[in-house]
């Protein structure tokens, strides 16, 4: 009985070691403090490291600002990034040094839809809580890992957006009836009413003071996680 038990334990340890080694061989290290910038005019986003092409991103984003890619995971020299060019829940891989340069980012944003709150974190510590309006039940704010894609003056699109717009890599898969396709399908943080409730077409509404804070503080490419 003793020998059988010992053999079983040794076998379990060996199997666990093999499983752990396999996990470490393929796992990605999630990061929220890196931002990637294309080194050339365009960059190809791939389905896996050195994998097939998913999309080609030009030097400017949807709204005309220089492309910045939020990094969501790292595997060696390969970075998994969030981009406006990809659908919600899809990420592309780019290579550090060949496709993009990388810098660190002290900031991370987290949105709790159930609490109607945006949390600003710096180096892992919450430094500001921002009440927000979220999407209505018919046009909910999408959840997942995204990034701040572009920062824009609200006046460019009308007074309803307030002073400032932080465009995200998130898309609205359930737009309200009558919406035209195109840039209207992108989710952003901007001005508007109903803070603390669910009234928007999927975007996050914040106060003017909070928007100005985000505009001067949060760099493009900053990671944002939106959860229930």
C-alpha cells in the first residue's frame, strides 16, 4: 500500500510538472502597462505570432489621429494588441522591433457597468472614481478588453459630446435603429446626460470636469477593461 501510494504521488507530480511546463510554453503574460506605436506607415495585425494577417492598419486611426495600439498580452517579442480595426473580442499580434516600438504606460482604466463607475488606476492604485452613464438595455455598452484609440475635441462632432471625446477600440454591435454605419458604431467616453443610469447608445457619459481630467491625463493606447 505504501509503495503504491508513493508511486501514485510521484506520478501525479510528474504529470503536474508536465502540464505546468506546457502551460508556461504557450501562455501569454497579460499586461496593462505597455503601448505600441507602428514603426512604419502600416502594420499588419496577425491572428497569432507570425500567423495569418487579420487586418492592415494605416498610420492614422478612424478619426485621423496617429495610430496607437493598446497591448493586452506579450509572448516573447510578439505583442497582442487591441485595435479599432478589429471586432470586439478580437486582438491582433505585432512584433516588437520590426512592426512597432513600445513604451510603458502608468495608467489603466476599469469600468464597472453595474456600479456605473469608471476607475482610473495609476501603477495599480485607484486615483479617481468617475460616475458614468452607460448603454441602455437595447444598446448596451460592450464588455471586454479594449484601449483608448484616439482623443478628440468634442466640438468637432457637436455640443452633445461635451468638451472631449476618448474614442475606444470597442464597437457597438447593437446600434439604435436609424444609425448609419461607419464611425457611429465606435464606443467612446464623452459628455452627455444621464450619469449614473443606462441611457446611452453604448458610449460612456462623464462630466465635463472628469472628461478634461481624462483628456490631459490618460494617454492614447491606455488599456480599458469594461466589465459587468
